[in-house]
C-alpha cells in the first residue's frame, strides 16, 4: 500500500494506535512541574513529548489519507483535539487518571513494555510512512524502557515503595490488558500487510515481561471487558476537556 | 540520592567541560537523567558523570596563598610601561 488512500479498517487501526500514544503523552505531561524531583520532571516530560510526537506522526498519516507529506498542524489538531469522543479509539489504560506518582510510573512501565512490541509489528509495514515512523519511535522506546526500568530497579527494593508500586500494579493490570483490545479494523490492517500480526499476539511476551519485572502473573487478573475500543471510560471527558483548555480559551490562537 | 557532576564534550572539538550537577539514586539512573537534563538539545556527544564523593577537593585555604603572586601574571604590562617610557625619551 502506498499513498493510494486508507481503507476504513486501516484508518481505525491507525487511530487506535495514535489515540493511545496521544493520551499517554498527555497523561505523562500532567506531571510537568510536580514530579518528585527536578531531574525526573525533565526526563518524564521528554518521554511525554516523544509519545506526543509518535501520535502526531500517526495522525499525519491518517490526515493525509496514507501520505503524511505536507500535512500541517491544523489537520493534526483536528484529529487530536476536535474529534467527537465517539470517534476516539483509545484504550482504558490511557484514559484513567493517575494522581499518584507510583501509579504513573507503573503505567509508564506497562505501557512502554507493550508499545515497543507494537512498533515492532509495523516496522516492515506495507504502509511506508508507518514503517518510517517505527524507526524513530523504536529508537526512543529503548530509552523509555530504560528509564522506567531504572526507577523500578531502585524502588522495587525499598519496602514502602515496593508496597505502593505493587498496589498500583494491582489496580492497573485489569485495564492494562485493554491495550491489546483490537479495533474491528485490525484484521483488515493485518491482511493488507500494514501490521505483521494482530497486537494481541504480543500478549504472551508482555505478560512474561510483567512477570519477570514484578513477580506477578497478569494472566491471573480478570481483565476489564473488551469493547473493541468503541466507547469511552468516564475518565475520558474530563481529560479531553483539560486537553482542550487552551483551544477553548481562544480557538484562533496560533503558537 | 547521590549527587553527580556532569561533563559534556562535542565530538572532534573542545575538551570535556563541566555542565552542572544532578541528583540520582544510582549510576544507571544518573546516566538516564543526565541525558534528559543536560543533553536535550544536542549540547554534547559524549557524557562523563562523576559521583561527587569521588572528587578530590582542594578547598579555598589550600588555594589562597597563590592569589598574591602578581609576578606570575605574565600579561606584559610592566614591559609595555617600560617601552612606552623609552619611546618618550627617544622622541625628546
């Protein structure tokens, strides 16, 4: 497939990926200025910026109907900020608020342990701009994982911090599995060679990573019921409102 | 948390220069955090980190006696003054 137009299924597949990246980036960004120490504040907002960059590159492919060349910020913003909530394809994990740093850190780890596998699946995509985006994203994911692992190496040792992190894991695991919940269009994307395989084929690798990291077996967790990413959690509306705050102040502003 | 001193260098030019310091729980996190605190905008290609406890420190009292040795300041000022004087004498 080249710049010849996206089928509805492929479009849905790309939006699910983009929406996850976008909301993960936005959620991380909420820690700017309030992360536990200055250096971590900078590192975490860099990671947030990377995720937003991934989202922008995916939205640009959708906005350009397969060819992101010449797609400008307004077209990306249209998808990122002005879409009707019913048209979003994000998963539960990235919609949930995180008011506790341990919670945000465990989600960061869980998300990036899966995201790396997700980019691998499209690294040889027949949709060339997607394969190109994967090259950049993969180079950044390596750092995201090292960052999350580095912190967990230190914090899973202390007894108080370990308790907090495992409580967060307990809370997050049922929704984390929603990451692998496919949109109905995924089959079409796989058939067209846009992705090498359905994302949930990576589930065993991911659960293995969770087990090695936390000593907890995610397959013992009852996942939140899959919904094909068709409806939004209660946490979505307030999140979208926060994201649209600046636009709401002045819809014509440019910066 | 430990405190690390950060040194950066551009490939092919300059020497390592002190860029600042940072707090991190261990060497691995120090590397990760230094990259995002000091190398966000390609400020260098190479990075050194030194645990502050490993620094060998000369304090102010140790250094102070050398502050009062003007004869070591080889700025040529005294010679310049003398030359100006000689030129004036020649002109007369």
